[in-house]
């Protein structure tokens, strides 16, 4: 996220260092002045080609998007992550349009950072982390993981990897146990009064149960964990704020061993796993 924050800071500085108009410039016709005061036209969004960082700033909104380097050889993958970023920006701009002539108390903001977290001859994993702020106490968390099959030139989704609903039942139970234990440790670390611990854990367990129900969408964000030979030994599931806990708990993860999931993996992907 530091890269995105850096982009946004540069945008603010650029806006603050614009030179003052000279007397001659002030004497331009009113039509020219009106044109200069008009908001800039929306930038044309690039649909293909190399990924380039995006930075935009206006009185009502700011956008900072940073992309990883070294993915130009995978045009379908770059198109996928670019599409995610553009969809996030579109939702921001819809909120900005809804302001009309009103000025927000704080600029609306899209902050999004993509990183390559794993790259082997078989797999590439790109993470997306950020937020979209359109008012309120917190921004909307943006958390995504893109698992790319290099040779097949396509995304490996949770649905394709584990099509068997019974597999998600097993995974959900394992994940729920891990998240419950993590919540219990947080309660102890935060020194919650003993009389409040049971209620707080019960509240956490309700969110965990809902967020880990045996539905593939609950486990859509995952990262393969590899051994030195490049084989998958576990799946790390990633849960954004609000899915399995309050905003203050942040993004949470849970790892499920390959031995737990392998029986439910689609036959065409079994070769990716350690056995």
C-alpha cells in the first residue's frame, strides 16, 4: 500500500505547486477562463498493453493504482487485473457523480495496490489490496487474489479447483476452527474483562459461521502455499474485513493442508499438489 500512498501524495503536491496566473493570462477572454476552470475530461482507460500506474486527483476524488512489473508476457492476466481495477474505479466515479454539486467532507478515494506474490513456471499469484472511500467512518476494503495457470493461460478459480460442495464443508469447518482460535487469542491479548469474553467470542463465532458457510464465494480469495519443488502443500484462504470479523480485525487468513482438500480437487488440477 505504500506505493499507492506515495502516488497519492505526489498528486496532492502536484496540485499544490501549480503556478499562479500572470496578469497577461488573467486578461484572456472569459470563455478561455471558463474552459480552464472546467474539470478535466475523464482519462481514457487503457484496455490492453503494458500495465501502468494510475494517479488522478480532483477536488472531489483521488485515485492511486499501482501495478506489478514483469507481467507483460501474460496479456490475459494483465487484462484480468486491469479489469478489476477499472471496475473499482467505475464504482468510485459513480459515487462521485452522485455528489452533484455537493463537496464531500473528505475527497472520495480509491487506493489499490497489486503485487506479484508468487511466480513459478506453472503458477502466478497476484494480490490486490486497497480500499474505496465514499464517505463514512471507513473505506470499503478491496481484497482479491488472482491465481493464474501459466501453461493453460487462464485463472484458477475456487469453483474450478474444488467443484464438489462437500469439499467446502470440510474446508469451512477447518477454517472456522482456526479463525475461532485466532479470535480467542485476540480477546486475551486485548485483556477483555472476563465477564465480557464469552459474549465477544460468541459474536465473533456468529460472523465466522456466516463467513465460512459452505459456499464457494466465501473462499474465492486464496493463495497456494508451495514446497521447494513448486507443489501445493496448502491453500491459504484470505478473508477481507467484515467477512469473518469486524473492520478492526483487518484481513484474516487461514491455511488448509493439501491432505484436507486433495480429495475434492478437480482431477485436472491434482498434479499441482504434493502427495
